[in-house]
């Protein structure tokens, strides 16, 4: 059974953290523009955040394996609060870059929260627990931009300081009520990992994990590119403005909350993680291909609703399947390694989608996205075959 109280605590922790994140990140281009920065500078500073996460996430994960999830979560939140304060005070591009880099370095909240969920759930219930984190993530990203947009009318500094206040409140919440999930006897005694490339090598022990990591990479590569590209696509194809896109992303957030907060818990016990992952990936691939061909704007709502449904089922299920391949002492390192993998997609995906959008036309990134997710389906389907899983289990037993 899932221990429900810790899950409630971690849901609130992730929700508050993503609320602050959502308040600030959509306004980042305006911070850069206020300091006479260019569109290229906006892209570079956004990539800086992902780059810092890529470098730091394995260390954050290893620290949580060594010292526990709770202190690392609190450390990440403290770094985030400091980053938002620096951003609110920034009067130069250098200070904005410093704030973004600090936030990237200490942005391990989601990976540590996933490791926390792995600690307090059984393998059978893990996808359900990870879905709760995803629901908090989606809800925070739905409410945060709306709140940040309202506050920005009184000055850009206000959303930054508001997000810092939210982070400080979260620290207090964690100090008072968040229990530790990793007992002393289950903590890692090995050396800390500070090299993200070594982390990838360590994770890819066996064809099963390699296949699953490839599926996760391809899925998130498509997702990262299309998230950044969608406002350009909707503006070019249907003359949508910022308000239209804001309402649309709020709709996507609602779909994510419903899928991961409600549907995942109902479906997972009935059909299992493998079928959930494959069904979600198939749904995403089909919907992405149809988005590229959509003739009218209103059709984007049901199609992107299907994409949100597919990703909301596939991502927690894939993460749970990977999590089940390592022991308690490596959950933090695993989630940190996955965070680094996702950071790579956040660096490469938007650039790839932008280049294709400019060179081949607005619909083509969505055709490519559908193809990438279809390849992710193939990789996951092959990797979850019993032969690979059995071979890897035998190899691990021989090494032990």
C-alpha cells in the first residue's frame, strides 16, 4: 500500500515549487528584454538553465541517496529562493544569467521528489505515486503563469519576489511536516557521483534499461521541442495571440491534472505499467501527427488533450518501469540521471524544432514529433519484452 501522508506532503511540496517556477519562467524573456537583450540571448539563457540541471542533477541525486531526501529537497528550495531574489534585483544580463544558473543547479526538486515516491511506494503502486507528482507539476504550471501574469502588471520584480516567498514558505512546510523517506540503513555508502556522463554509463547496465532510457529520451525530445514551438505554430497557422495561448496552456494543465491525478490511479492496477506506457505513447504519436494536419483551430483542443492524456499515462509508467530496475540505495542517482537526460532534451529539442520550423514550415516539427514518439513506442515495446528483462536479471544475479 502507498503510505498516504508522505504522498500528500510531497504533492504539496512539488505543487508549491512549481507554482513559483510557473510564476517566473514565462516572464524570463521580459527580464532579458528589459536589459536590452536579444531573442538569441533569451534562447541562450533558457538553455543555460537546462545545461546547469544536466551538470548538477546527478550530484543532487547522489546526495539524496547519501544524506536522505528531506535535506536535499530543502537545500534545492533554498537555492531556488535565492535565485528568484537575485532575479528580482537583477539590473544586468549577467545577474539574470547568474540567477538562472543558480536555479538550474539547485533545480533537483522534481528528481528528488520522484526518488521520495520510490521510497514510500511498492513497485506495484509506483506509477500511481509518480502520477501524483505529475499532477502537482501540472497544477503548479497551470496556476503559476496566471498568478505571475497578474503580478507582473505592478512590475517584473514582484513575480520574482513572490516566487521567492513561495519557496521560503515551502522550506518552512518541509521543516515542519515533511518526514524523511530514506532510512539510515538504506542510504548509499559509495562515492558521490559528480559526472553526468558517468551517470549515464552506470544507468545503462543491460539492454532493458538502455531501451527504456532511449524511449524516455525520444519522448521528451519531441515534447521539449513542441512545448517551445507551439506559440509560433498557433500564431502562424491560426493567428493566435498571447491570450489564446495562455488559455490553451491552462487547458493542457487541466488535462495533465485529470490524467495523472485521477485516471492513472484507476487504470494502473487494471492494466499495468507496460500497457499504460505503450498505450500512452501510441496515443501521443497519433495525435501529434494529426496536429500537423489540423485544418481548424478548435480541433487543437481535443488533439492536444489526447497528447496530454498520452504523456500523462506514459511518462509515470516509463519512470516506474525504470525505477523498478534499481535498489533503494540508487533511486536518487537514477532520478538524477533521468533529470540530466531530460535536460539534454530541453537543450536540443527547442533548437531542433525551431530550425525545422524556420526551414521546412510550421507543421513539420509536429510530423517529426510524431515520428520520434513512434520510435519511442518501438523502443519501449522491445525493451519490455520478457527476454531482455530476464537476461538482465540473470546478468545482475551473476554479478552479485
